[in-house]
């Protein structure tokens, strides 16, 4: 019979915190079964998680009422219909709850605040990376996307990409936070890893993020700048789907190095972090969506003192400039 693990046992195996396992279940990245009031993860599901390539996006697992609202469909062009709810309608997205696209935990908090507001209504999450999220916005598959895409030519974030990925469309861009992207390594840096040039060493195994993610675009831009051929990097073709997956790969010994954001480090006590650069996480939506009460509610929340205080105590965020409009105009 297939072994069934508890979340704590999975946490011990992967050398991560139990809360991180619950987050992976919530995202649909680890499949779980509800037995009574407890989650159980099979050996097969654990193996699937460890081998998960970028072109497979897990469907949401209806393992509990708590997680039933997670919307995770990077590969799907269809959306769950919320009939009769007109607070979120826009071209191609009528009768849907508000779909927020991105992976940062800020969106969890923002979703909760929107739903708690009388004009907010239902929200759903999609966990696509930045490049694909902007494409989904252009195709009217989501209402709101987050992005952290570095343009090496201008040394700036997001705005140069929007004109190409959402062409001929008026967009609103609102700044959320700044955060630091860097290398995950084992505590104490046993391989004496120092930066991109070391990725071609024979004793270094790397794990990549999926194509289209901000971390992957950052890594590829730095490799190109340094004339480093990715084919000379052991493990470059092994792709994972999130910052947590990247950190877990290093924590569990699958890889020596991965790239991700600093604020997941508290969930991995055996990891250290080498900063690469500070990045800008921005929120993007279509100007036509300003007519939606749910969008206006979202803007008010982002600009509120309470939301700023909430983010300021969360690990790894610089909230200076939160709510600043970087593109377009908001009529209040």
C-alpha cells in the first residue's frame, strides 16, 4: 500500500516548515487527501511534486472548504462561472469573481480585504508567473496581474514589458512593494558559491523557475549579459513553479542553488541568501476595469493606512511608494 504522510512528515522530509506544506497544498502544488479532519499526502503525490515540470499546472484540489476558493489555472482558458455576480464584469470576463493573478502572499491578504468589503465580492487566485500573467490580462482571462519583470536594457521594472505584452491597451499600473531577489543556498554556503559565474562549476546543481516567471527572466538576462551559456549549467533544464518550490529544492538537497525572493527564507531554516538586486512588484489592470466596483474597492484598500501597516510588518517588503500610480490615471 502507498505510504501516506502527514504534513509534518512532509515538512521533515523536505526540511521546510509545516505551514509551508499547507501553503503548497493550498496552491495545488502538492496533492492531498482529506481523511477525517486531517490531510494526508501519498508517496506518489510527493514524487509528483518533486518531479513537477513547468508545463504542468496542478488543478486546485477540493480537499477542504478552506481551500476551495483557490483559483489555479495557468494552462486553462476557461474560468469557473459565478452566476449573477456583475461586480466584476469586463469584456470576456462577465459573471466572474475578481481574478487576481500572481504568486505573492500580498494577494492573499488583498483578496481577503476585498471580500470583506460590501462592494468587493468573490475573489479568485491564479498563480501564473509575471510574463504569462500579463498575457492573460491582455487576453481578458484575468482582471488583475502582478509583475516583477526586469528590463536589462533600461534597468527598470515592468513598464517596458507592458507595452509589448498588453499592446494597444490602456493599462493602470500601481506600485505595491519592493523586495529582494537572490540566490538560495544551504546555510553556511558549503559550496562557497558567490554568484552567476559559479553556476557553470561541475559541483554546482541549479534549479530554474518556469519560463515567463520574473525570476527566470532575471536569471536569463544576467546569464546573457555575462555570455554564460545556460547549456553549461547543470540542472538549468529542471524547472519549478514558485519561489517556495525553488527554496524547497535547495533545502532538500535536490539543487545547490536556486533563485527567488528573500521573504520565503523564514520557512526554510537551513538556507542562506545571497542578494542579486531589489525588484519592484507592481499591480496591473486594464483602464476599462475602473468601472468595476471590485476594482475601485481594491484600489481603496491598497491606498489605505491599514493595508500599508499590515504589509510593513511582513518579512521582506519595502512599502515605500505603496499605491503610487506608475502608468495611467485613477479618477480619485
